[in-house]
C-alpha cells in the first residue's frame, strides 16, 4: 500500500513539474508571437536600429525584487533595468515599445542583425527580454527584464554600457 502511495505521489509531482515547465514558453516562441502580432510585415528594421542608435539616455538604474529567503530573511535581487530616455521626436511611448519589442524579436529569431555596437540591452541571445516604455516626468522610462536573475544581471550590465554610449548631453545653464 505504501509503495502505491509513494508511486502515486511521485507521478503527481512529475506531472505538476511538467505543467509548470510547459507554462513558460521558450524565448523563440515568445519572439515569434511578438513578431507575428506586433511587427509590420516587410519592415526591414532600419527604423528600429535608427531608434536604438539615436536614443539619448539620461539615467540607468537596476530594478530590484524583494525575495524572502530561509529563516525569515529577505534579499533584493536584480530584476532588470530601467532606462530614462529623452522621448524621440514624433514617437509615442506605445510606438517605441512596439519598435523595441520588434527589434528584440527579430534579432532573437535571426531575422535581423544586432546593432554593431554590441551593448544593445533590448535583446539577449537565447533569452526573451520584456520591454515596456511609459512616459515619466516628460521623458520615457524603458523597463527591461528577463526570466532569470543571471539574465537580468546581463540586461542591467548591457543597459549600463548602452547608457554610457548614448548619454544625453545636458545644455549648460547661463
């Protein structure tokens, strides 16, 4: 009787593990879905690359999540990056989100080349980067996050280097 209970419990656990793993689609499936739903057919990605190259970054900061650990302790874990950027002329936050998500999907799917500067924070090889752009204090806040702490650290590292390359120059006050 005990053997049957142990076998049944193991079978249910394996079944639940399979359901848990299958609920998170692979990055290529997420990219294909975004590409199909949000990207204009026939677009070459030139507008996306121009946007990435011309974006002026004002600030980059890590996003943190508060995680409970053993013994009632807690720690902060990097959960992505937040870039504060100047709004590109004539592009809404919604349009910028779409362009950056299309860029990410196309590069991940191999349909477009990554920009030559290499510190593009809007995509990672073999990982999906979630991108959201919202207006914030007259600028845009671009939030980027991946599915693991390791990938979120990569996103933040790339965002820092990108921010250094794309720093907005501040006008001098008289």
